[in-house]
C-alpha cells in the first residue's frame, strides 16, 4: 500500500489548542522514516554569538527536504537548532542526500557540525512508543504538523546517543549542494513592543493520554488567564518589522545560498538581495500591487503563516510578554513543576528573529520565529537542567 499521500489527506483541525485532546491525533504509517537534524554543541555556538547561524541551519534542514518533496505535503517541526521531519519510503534517499549535502556545507562554510539522523518508524513502534499526528490549519497555504506519543523524543534519543558507529547517524562525503530555493533571512531582529520575547518549552512528566490532556489544558487556561487572546502574546509586531540593509546580516543567507565558491559571486548575490530588499521596501511604502501581491498588506499577512507555537511531545511557544506577565507565568509553571506534573524551560529576550521559507510571495510560505540570543536552544538547556 502506497502511503505517500497520508499527510496530504489528513483532516485539518482549525484551532491550535485542539492538540490538548489526544483523540484528535492519528497514528503515522509504519513504513515512514523520521529524519532528525541538530547542530551539535549548539549551546556553545549560541554562547559564542552564533545563534542566528544555528537557527538558520535548523530552518535550512527543512527547506532542502521540502524542495526535494516538491508538491508532496510532508510533516515537519522546527526546533531552533534543528528539525524533525517525516517522509515516506519513496522520498527517503533524496531527502537523506539533501540533508547530507547541507551537513557538508555547514562544516565547510560555518565550521559547525550538523548531525543528521534517520530512524525507521518501525524501530520506534517496536520499542513501545507511538508517533501520532494532528494537522492544524494555520492559513490557507500552511497546515502545521503536531505530534504525540513520545515516539519523536525516543527517535531523537537514538540519534543523539553517544555510541561508536551509531546506526541512526548518517554522514556525507561527496553529496552535491542541495536546493535552498525559498530560504530567506532578510529581516532585522524584531524588538518586543511589550518588553520581552519568551521562548517556552513544556513537557509532561507522565506519559498517559489522560495526563497529556489534563496538563496542557491547564497550561492553555493559565495562558488565557494571564494574556487573554492569542493576539495578545503573538510575538511579531508588524509596526516594528523591518527589512535589513546591513550587509553583515544579509551575509548569512549569502554564504549558504551563493552556489559558487568564488568571492565575486558571493558579492553579486549579496548585492542582488540587497536590491530586492530595497525594491520590496519601496513597494510596501507606496502600497503597490505587483504580480498579485499587495505589498502594502504583505507584512500583515505574516500573522497567518508564522510558526510561533507547535507540539512535538512537548509544547513550544514564542510569546510576547511583559515583566509582570512573565512572572505570573513562571509562578504557575513552578507550581506545576513542584507538583510533579510538568517540566519547563524558558528563555527571555528583548526581541525575536525570523527565518522565512517563501515559495510563493502570495501563497505557500512559512515564517519560523525564535527568541534572539539563544531562544529555543537555551530554553531546552533550562528544561534539561530541571
């Protein structure tokens, strides 16, 4: 039986918080594969000021596989310093080769090691774990994958296990450069108008579906009581969203996407995207319409394609907050942590950063958001310490 269209045909939930109900999840096909990437020693890299590079490589892991998949819809989760992505057997070899090509470039151009793992779904299921999925509609052009069952967590542990000749880790040697089409990093860091940008990770301590529902419904209610509606903690304020014209900030995209090793080709690519930013800025200012894109409304459209909360055995959120509201949230989380119901990690910054996958200006796109100065990476470190 061909399962390629499993995710494409999955029913779409309309409310993100429907993920609190385990009955909204269905089992992944047994013949699929789990692909995992992460930047090794990412905490050290972040502490050395390379947090944008770490985040960019995490997003790059997704785009190179999506470009291989073309129009086949496949589920993925962005985790800050890496990603988790699931593919059917027909896509495995091409996706693996694309990630290994990225692995080589990460080492060659940034001096970072991108760990790449491949775990057969069958290996996870045979060890008593589940990989269940729910598809949440974020916009007309983007539906988000969310996962339950501890299977992805187990797969990640397999890939990260520090053992000789780990069978779940793969290493490339001579793969061609992958296709980075759609990958962009052209915005300035986005200051929080409320003072703080939180990167939050929460997971339950018990593994039952009943515990999942009880704990995350409690989290949902606490967030509603503290912040109100979703719009009150949405991390991107479009009034402060600015394109960057700083060549140093555009150099990250240039370094990865300029396909030639010659410096003058890099300068040419840098100049090209600088001019594109200038043109986009001008069209947004005068609110021109071009190629079915109404540029005056372009930034506002980000609200429906921004990946600022997700679930993959743990809740991940980037939130706008104030000092007072952050303290209220921490008080609640500490209370639940001490009661033994959940574990959490939190990182506080004064701004967010955004990496974009834009395949169509007026259509298919997704914008990954993380807190600046470490975001999810340092929130994960805090969670592990707890």
